[in-house]
C-alpha cells in the first residue's frame, strides 16, 4: 500500500508577516450602493480587507460604548451644570489656543 502524501502548509513569502488570527469565509448581504462605494475605493481585490477593517473599527467603538455604559452604572450621572462648565472651559481653551 502506497503511503499517502501529506500536504505541507504553504509558507508565506520571506519578509511577509502573518497575523495569528486566521481568515474565515462568510457570506454577507450588503446594499448595492454600499458595495459600489467600497469597490470604487478599493477595487474588487481589496474589498474584504476594507470590510474587515470597517467591522473591526465598529467593534472597537462598541467596546468603548460598553465600557461607558458599564461605568455609568457605578458613577453618578454628570449634572447639566458640570457639562455646561466643561463646555465653557473648552470654548475658552479654544479661543486661547487660536490666539
């Protein structure tokens, strides 16, 4: 009986780094206008990378919102007066910065 040849994994070209996270093929449904806008920016070859980056950024924003939501459960709400004072200080610092 002949020995089965086992496929050796392909190695990336020299100098190319590979993320420890592997890619997974998924099927998604997008608006035609969204697809057209992404392809206009990236061409069809970089479409997946663009969408992957966009989803990663949204997940990071979601994580920040989750942290803020959690913090509000153990912090007191910020008063309208404190918000107004912070806005005044910000406007004043902008005037000072611009000269």
